C-alpha cells in the first residue's frame, strides 16, 4: 500500500529500527489501535500506537503497513 494511505482494519503494521530491520508486527483494528503480542509468551493485547511512519513506539519506530490480499 502506498505510504500515507489510511490504515484499514486488518492491515499488518510493522515496527523496527529501519525498513530493512523490522522486528515486530501487529494487526491494525482501527482507531489507532492494534492487536499485539509484545514478546514470546506474553499475553496478546490491544494497544495504541502512532500511525505516522517514523514515529517512535517504545524502542522501535512505526515503519509502515501492508494490506493482505483477500
């Protein structure tokens, strides 16, 4: 999906140090929130995140998103 396109429910959202160093993926559920499992064996949770590419999210940055084919 093009950078800057609005996110839609079900989009995969990617986080990391750079576009070539993605270390985390969530599923967008709307209203600036995603379904997230922060680390192995952690409970799955709903979490707010910045939807502007390049914005910090803890130690990571929001890298971008993609929309799975239906």
